C-alpha cells in the first residue's frame, strides 16, 4: 500500500473515531474499502505507533477515543537558531 493512501485511511479512520461514528470493524472495512484484517492492523498501528487511546464502546457499538484528541501526520520545520 502506498504511504499516502495509508495516511489518508488513517486520517479518515481518525475522523470517524473522533465523531464516534466508526462502528464495528466490519463497518470500517466497508467505509474504507479494505479488509477487516486491515482495519485491525490499522487500529493496532494507531494504538502502538501513534499512542491513540482507542477502545471499543459496546454501549455505542463503535470505536472511540478514551480522551479527546486526533492524529496529526505532518512535517514540522525546526525553528532557525
């Protein structure tokens, strides 16, 4: 998978999780056009590499963040000294 496509999917998944409208893994796989296994891999990466506090809320039947926030993948230039 190309890195830009991967990041785009991470951003889309992040927005769905923020709005608490991600649903279950099956729902995410349909929305993102990827396999359920890929959804689980992306969730693992978001948790481990981005330290996102993602949990599945059984009462809402969706993935959500335990704390407010979002994933930002961007280049940040160093200040000139």
